[in-house]
């Protein structure tokens, strides 16, 4: 009689540790919003006057939204399509309905990733120019500095660096969740925080920087009565924590059942906020050293105005190198997360292996991102204003309303040291979903919030 050997079951790819999962989620949240928009909002709305409502919204969204999306992914073991399908099947409506709805956040993640690819391509080019000394050589010639960025951020103006950036991005993803994404974030995130702290300390000792720090800690009680302040603080917190029904759900599907989801969600909120604060402590005092007003955000701040300021500092070339490497780590970690949702969808819904799924999405990502370079701003606005809030709303509805109370509490509390109760569920069902709906409506009316 011939004995047949039973092959051991292959371990599913996932995060090897809680810290790896948290750092990956922090990496997905820490992006350009932290670096080129948060400092501008802090400056525009009066320092601590803006930070007070911002902190309040971060606590609410991290506690409710981040916890919900992680728990939704972990409990179903799926991305948005599979998770939404299980929700409608749980409610007796069949899985097809939920799967069709789940396509929306997946498309949103891919569309946002494609637009973000152009931005990360700019960053890779500027890292190269910083190391070669070409950025520092431009000095304070604003015509030359502006012209460099104008030619880069134009139709077909940065093809090579988009290909290079996405090659690095998809190489990380091809190595898998634990072997690629987790390991990359374990390197990039600690280095990002160390470099941001180092830059903030260096800028902080420059003449004039104290005016910037003094402004950050200013509180204007009358300003807190302005409803617009609360709208912009909410918008920034909402988008900064990457609540969109895609990336956080995907990362949650890779998390072990024994992990403490509520604690992980709070840690993600803390580290994301810390990164944003470090950016503010760096950029606002840096602008103050040259007497510049921090009134422009977006790419102009990152690639034009700050470059002009850094080139005026002692050791400006080194400052520029460290700064753009920081920006590269923030951009790349977010880009990996955005592309992971469509990659995982091909794996989970169509049975593709990892390399085939990554290769397929890579071909789409590289091809389309090169084509949209001339309209990337409009592309990103459309996705972030409409599809991201809609994805967040749909995920909240599926988890709290369709799955229901019993399922939601069990999913969130599995492995939790301090289980969540009815109050958390009610707040999630009404407050979180209401905030997501508010973000969608306000974004459509105002053309974006925060």
C-alpha cells in the first residue's frame, strides 16, 4: 500500500505582527494631505484654533470609522466587493447586490491611485534632483523653480519618473503583504518620523522660526464659533484617516483574529495626527524664517514655495534631500495601499495569483497615469470629492445597518482588551454614517471640504 503524503496547507498571506499592520495603516493615512494641506489649514485658521476641532474629529473618526473598516475587512476576510457581498447575503438579499455595490469603492481606490501615481512620480524626480544638487542650484530664482515644476506637472511631462516610481511601488506589492508591504512600511514609517523630527528641530533653531511656533499655539476663542472652521477641520480629519471603504477594509482582511481592533484604530489616529503635527512644526516655522506667508497649499507649496525657503537656509541642499525623501516615503506608502484594493480584488474575486494581479493593475496604473498628467488635479478632485466619501458611507451602512448590531459588536470586539458596547454601535450607526453623508453632500456643494 502506497502512503500519500498530505501537503501542509499554505499559510494565507497577511500581516505578521500588530505593529506591522499599524505601520502599514499609518503609511496609508500619512500622505500629501498631511504634508501640503494640513499646515496650510493650521496657518489659515489660527493655529490651535484649528487644532482643537481637528483633534475632536480625529478621535471620533478613528474610534468609529477606522475601527469599523478594519473590523469589516477582518470579519469577512475580504475587500469591499466580498465584504459588501457577505453583508447583503447576511441580510437575506443575496451576495450579488452587495458585490455590485462594492465595485464603487474599488473603482475609487484605483482611480485615486492612478492620480496619486502622477504626484509620486513628481516626488521621485525631485528626490533625484535634490541628490544631484540641481534643486539647490536654482537658489531663490522663482521663475526657474516654478518653471521646473510647471514642465514636470504637464501633459506627458514626467513619463520616465512615473514609470520608475510605479516600478518601485509594484515591486513592493509583488513581494506580498508580509514580505513586501509590511516590511517596506516597517522601514519607511520609522524613518519618516525620525527625519521629520530632525528637520523640525533643525528648522526650529533658525532665526525667525519662533514666530511660527508661537502662531501654532495661538488660540482665538471667537474663531471657534465659525462653522466653516469646523467644516474644514472635519474634512481634513475625514480624508486624512483614509476612510473610504477600500484600503483600510483590505488591510483589515489581512489581520489576525486575535488582534485588538479598537486599540489599533486609536494608534493609527495618533500616529497619523503626529505626522501631520510634525509637518506643521516643520513647514510653518520654515516659512516664518524667511518672512513668507503660508497661504498656498497643494503642489505649489511642496515643489515651489518650500523649495525656495529651503534653498535660503544654511545647509539647504541637505535639508532639501531629507525633506523630499520624507515626502517620497509618505507618498509611496499611501500609493501601495491605494493599489492594494484593486490587486486584492483580482485575487479574491477572480482567483488570480499575486504576481498576475499586481502585473495587471501595474499595466493599467502606468498606462492611465501617463495619459492623465495634464488633468491630474481635476482627476483627483473628482475622485476625492465624490467617490471616497461615498465609499465610506457605503462601508458604514453595510457594517452597522446591513450586518446589524450583533455582528458589528462581535466583529469589532474579537481580540479586544476592552470590548466596545451599545454606545459605540449607536454612534457608529448614526454619527459616523451621518458624517460620511455630510462629507459627500458638502463636498458636492462646496467643491471639497478640508
